[in-house]
């Protein structure tokens, strides 16, 4: 069967009550079973678990050729411009620090595939104590609902020595059931606000400010989105 991102979210959160579920990460080789305590592999393992769960539920989907390619899951197997689902995860005991996308790759991608702005992001917040992992919360968001400005840039990014590498999320949520460690931060109100902030960031960054592509990027993305989807970018 073919399901939308919202259908999958409801199956996980409402029908299967995944929030609060606990698991153990282990590795077995040559009869030796070790329990994994490192958080480095959690994101990939949760994505693989989701893939297996979708198969077990009879959900039809396509996927990208490589683990770093977009999207993680193509839920609409008939129309590649629809049903794009990205899966992200982060340590719920800290601020979200996953990579939304590589800045320059996303810049190129929106020119070729502006409908990517319609992608859904299934985000899993987990807590890990020892080798035990607990699902603390799950969200279904659009890219502009998890991103916002930083103190130095119109769009929050991972920046090292003045060089931009990845788009980073802002803290879009307040934790429930406990005292929160930090405030909820501003997010963009629309896809148009997001691409305008992206454009302002590339114009501010010396790595792209003088690139001829930068001067026409925003206009081309807005026009391309309408051509690809039949909708105005708002």
C-alpha cells in the first residue's frame, strides 16, 4: 500500500505508540555479543529500523541509491516530485544538531529540483543511557519549520573558520513533561521565507557572494517551483 508521510507518522505515533518505547543496540560477531553505548550509529540504525518497519507494514516506497542521497524514502512511487521523506534523529537531552542538508549541495539541488521544498522531515528525538535507547518524541515537519536564523547568519548553518558546510536546525520545540533546558527559537513561517534566508546567507558568505549564480538563484528557484508544481511559492 502507498502511504503519505502523515499516514506513516500517525501509524508510528498514534497506532503503534512509539514514543516511550525502549530498545537495545547490540552487535554480534563470532558468537560474541556486545552492547553498543556510542551514539554515533544511532541515526543510521533508526533509519534502517524504519525501513524494515515500513516493509513489515506493507508500505510501498522507493529509496535513494546511496545513503547520503536525497530523499531517504520516496513514498509516492509514481511521481518523484511528491512523497519525499527525509529521516533525521538527535539526542533529545541536547539541542538538535543534525545536518538538514549540505549548504552548497542544497543550493544546486533547489535549482534542479525546486519541488524538494515540499519534502517532509520525520524527526526522532531519542535518549540513550548506557546501551538502552528510548524514543522521547517524534515530529513531522517541513524544512522551514525546523530552521531559522542565527545570531550571525540569516539561516543557521554549521560554520567553521568562516566557511559554511551544512544547514543546521534551530530548536523548534519545547520539551514536555520536564523542565526545559532552553527556549524554543524562531523558525521560518513559510517556504518562501526559508529560501529568502538561504539567498541572504549565500550573498553574505564570501564563498558564494560573487558567484554569478547567486545573483539569479532566488528568482530561478521561485520560477522553477511554480513550473514544477503549478503552485506559487509562498
